[in-house]
C-alpha cells in the first residue's frame, strides 16, 4: 500500500518523519518551498524529513497513493476536498484533523465520505504532539475505520516501532473524542490561567469528559472508545500540557493576554460547532458553551461564576 500525506504543517510533517523511518511515503504541501529546499517544515523547526520521504508538490500525483492522509486544519478540509476533481475510487482516506466543521456540523470522515462516496473514510487520532512523534518518542494512536479488514492493513502499514496504532471500527467515537477534547483543553487552560488551581482543572476535565460522552453516545459512539486513547487519553494529554496550543490559548484567555492568530487552535471553532449541535439535539453541554462564550469575548471570571452557579445535581 502506497501512502501519501496531504498537508505540510506540524502533524503532517511529523507523520511523514515517523512513517518515513520504516517505509517510503510522499508528502504534499500547499506551500512546499521550504520543505523542498530544507526538508523541514516551518511548523516543526529542527526536524528533517528522512530520505524515504518524497516531497511532491504535484497534488494529482500525491492522490495516486492507496492510502491518503488528510492533515490540514478541520475548517480547511471541506474547501480543500471540493477543489479535487478525482474520484479517489477504492482509496483509503484518513482524516488526521480534530474538529467539527462549523458550516455543516459534520466530522472529517463525513466530509471525506460525502466528497468521495466510492472511497473508504477513516480517522487517525489520539494523544500525540507532533514534536514527540517527530522526535521518535513512543506514541499510541487510534486508527478508526468501519471496514475492519482495511483497518488491519492500514494499522500494519502506518505503525512504526515508536508509533503504535490501535484499531477500532467506532469512527464516530474516535472522531468526537478528538474533536471535543480540544474544547475542554481551552477550558482547562483558562482555569489555570485564572489561577483557579489543579482541583478545579480536574473537575473541568471530568465534567468535560461527561459532556463528550453525552454527545458522542447520543450520536452512536461506543463508551469504550471514549475511555480509550482518542477520548480519555487525548483529553488528559491536552488538558495538562503546555505543549498543547488549545491549552495555551485557554491560558492566555484566563490571563487576559492575546494569542498568536496564526496558531492552529481547533477548539475555538469546534466550541461554536458543538454548541450549535448540542442545541439542535437538545443536549446540555455547559462547559463547551462556556468556552464558546469566552472565545467570543465573554468575561472568563463571570463565565466561571455562572458555571459554578448552576443548580446542584446528581453526578
Ligand atoms: N500538531 C499536533 O501536535 C497535532 C495536530 N493534530 C491535528 O492535525 C491537524 C493539523 O494541525 P497541524 O498540522 O498541527 O497544524 P499546522 O498549523 O502546523 O499546519 C496546518 C497545515 O495545513 C495547511 N493548510 C491549511 N489550509 C489548507 C488548505 N486549504 N489546503 C491545503 N493545506 C492547508 C497549512 O498550510 C499548514 O501547512 C489539526 O486538526 C490538529 O488538531 C493532531 C494531532 C497532533
Ligand atoms: O491533538 C493534539 C494532541 O493530541 C495537539 O493538541 P493541540 O492542537 O492543542 O496542540
């Protein structure tokens, strides 16, 4: 199975570095100049692509692979997919983005499946910072594919000695866990940024996990997926590490500081999407709604007060 990665940002480059340690892989980037000339991505400085990685600026050629990884931000996925005319029949399309599309309230595999109904859409998600993967540190991810036979083949192709892929057929659970943990990470960052302490963060993580489970199970996810790498695992990583851009964005909100606009912070648009989705489905998701409000400029202090003032209830 030949493999292409579309997207030369931090995650796409890290995956190319990891997979390229063991087998040939192609990477396509929208702005490939730096990758071509230095074999490094500006989003992942200091990490060079191994020889087995081919940087191909020709998208059509990259689309010829059997397995195609889509590694761009969630809100770019629809526009990117729509500009591709090829049918991609029979190919495995693996979404590597974490989020919910704000216009359609769909996840990445739905978007890929709608654009390419004759291909198989899957998702690669779970706890991993690009820099850790690129540095060859041990990492475990979830590969979710409804076609388990194809999932088994991809699991073998994409795993390396350091990057260990677990498999599931629960695409909905894997995708929603990865999308929503970013929203909860913003909440946790804001909590720590405000100086509210580790106990408050633990409460947000736990009640945030309950919100993730509420939405995901309503949409058909298996609870065991949410308890796995793509849910609980990624929630823990992202809510507790300053390597996370979502967490750092939340910290900046909590401290009343500005944050670099050019940094990919998936949780902001996901908070807006999930708030809309929760309203549509009549589900209560107060932490996600709070993150949506503070991202839109509401006071962090007042928003936290209104979370604390909610009626007492059973756990
Ligand atoms: N960086 C990380 O540690 C991890 C990131 N992810 C996920 O991977 C996805 C991508 O994130 P990063 O690579 O970190 O972001 P990034 O900001 O480092 O890179 C994004 C890349 O996407 C490209 N891009 C944006 N719009 C595009 C379009 N319309 N067409 C083609 N390329 C486009 C940009 O040029 C850039 O190279 C996100 O959904 C993120 O949640 C998942 C796991 C780890
Ligand atoms: O998804 C990630 C870790 O699993 C990366 O988190 P950030 O996008 O918050 O940096």
